[in-house]
C-alpha cells in the first residue's frame, strides 16, 4: 500500500455500512460459468451520459462481486489438489519469496502470502535481504531457487530499492518458475496469438476469473482497461483481448477518459486514483472490476485511514449490473491466483495431471 494519503471528492458514506446493506439486499450466488445472469447492454446510445445519470436511482441495483468468497472457494480447491498431489507422488509445491528492504507494506504482503501458502499446504521459503544488498546478491538467491527442485515458483516482491535494476532481476527468474508472470517471455506469449504463456500475472488473472465465475460473457463485448502498468493494466488488456473483447486502454494521458469509459460493457480499473470513476461515467448495466487500492484519510477509523477503490462504489452500484467492492473484491483474488500458479507449476514440472 502506498504511504501517501489522498482526499477524495466523492463524498459518500463510508464503504463498510453501505456495502453491508447492499450485500443484505442482494445475497450473493456464485453462478456456474455456463450461467449468464448478467445481461450486458450492446452498443452505447448517443446520449449515454444522460442515460447513465438517469439510471442512477437512489437504490443500489448492481450485484456485488464477492472476491473474498470466490477466493476462498479457489483456495479450498487448491488445498484439495495439493493434498491429492502429495498423496499420489509425494511432491509438495514450493514458493520462494525474495523481499529486499524493510518497507512495511511489502512485509505485510509477504506475510500474507506466507500464511496463504501454509493454509493451502504449499511450502513457503523466504529470503529477507537488507535494503543495501547488491543486485548480485539478489541474483544469487534467484539462481539458487532456479536450481532448487523443491521450489516451483519464485517471486520477487516489488518495488525493489531504487539502486537495483528491476528488469535484470525479473529476467533472471527461470520462465518455468515465473509464478508472477512478469518475465518478458511470458508477457510476450500472452500478447501473441496462438502462443500460451506458462503463467499469467496474478491480479489481472484474478479479474478474469471473477468475471468467469460470475458468468459474465466477455466475447464480443466492449471493454475498457484504465491503467497500462506492466503488472496490472497491460496484461489485463491482453487477457480481455484473448477472450475476444474489443479493448480500449485509458491512461494518464488519455483525453476525455469518461467518453471512452462510458462505452464499456466491462471496465477494469487499475489507475490508483481514488474514486476517479464516477457513476455518470458508467454505461448502465456495465460490469465494473475495481483493482485500485487507495488509502484515504478517515478520522473515524482507528488507523486514521481507510482503503477505497478507483471507482466511486456508492454511485457505481446504482448504475452498473455488477461491481467489485474495495476491499473484498480483486485483492483476495491476487493471492489465490498466486497459489494456483504455484500449484500449476509443480504439476507441470512433475507431469502430474
Ligand atoms: P501504476 O502506478 O504502476 O500504474 C497506474 C496506471 O494508471 C498508469 O498506467 C497510469 O497511466 C494510469 N493512470 C494514472 N492516473 C490516471 C488517470 N487519472 N486516468 C487514467 N489513467 C491513469 O499502478 P499499478 O501497480 O498498476 O496499480 C494500480 C492500482 O491497483 C493501485 O491502486 C494499486 O494499489 C492497485 N493494485 C491492486 C492489486 C490487488 O491485488 N487488488 C494488485 C496490484 C495493484
């Protein structure tokens, strides 16, 4: 989590109480993938802005996409699969995490990954290196894990200290153990038709998995991804394209982003801008996946801040057909996808079906 606190101009009641009310009104049912319960609207009308505003009634109408629930289901599936593999061939998947420096947010992420591994029966190995380590020391750890047969996935926690070359370090991870999916060969394969990456980056993969598990049909839709980072926005756009959506990417230099976003049946927002996407930017019936995690000041919270998404949730639930909350949407899916990538890696290396 970034340490900066932002003020937001989407002045609305705190998420927790509103979301809880929405959950009570719209109990969640995770649909089988074949069931398409969300009707996506087709071509946008010329007066879509007016329509979007008019469609924003006072009541929430969107389904809440419950990432916590889906992630729990996936983690249960992984736990069962890990124990089946252990019983059948005596192999336990292993994930190695390298953390350089003492950033509190990074340490929390690493601890959460470690806990999730333990809960799923996956071995977790950690290398904690001091901030002033050299690039060579990090590369030595990577090369050790590349050779270690008990390690099936290697993850370098980002960001790295500024004196290190991130590209050199990520490129050193063998593609067979690149569970974060950031190696240029994996990203290249993701971008090319008829090529299969060995791993897909966890957060965008989690977004697509949420759509899939909620029965949202992607093929033929118009999708907009907000943000073009290497770890979220860019791979999310590639994945949507692979699913036959027509994809536009909005970024910090895009003029009139709301005009483009208003045409989308599916929006994945990963800009890191608190409450940037307002209800009036959303096409009625669109599905909204909010990746953003932004700390904003909150004197009512004991921590002094709370986390909100890129999308003004309270407005979005009145106009969209389905929305992910923050927290509890995409966040829990990221770790679930990391565990899945690690399990799949172990299965591939040991040719276990
Ligand atoms: P980043 O800063 O690397 O990239 C942000 C992208 O958003 C850039 O491409 C930039 O061009 C674009 N952008 C910035 N301001 C914009 C604006 N006003 N309009 C349109 N585009 C704009 O960030 P990132 O690592 O991709 O993360 C994005 C957000 O997602 C952050 O809030 C981050 O905390 C969150 N995140 C969440 C998870 C998760 O598991 N839920 C994982 C990774 C990142």
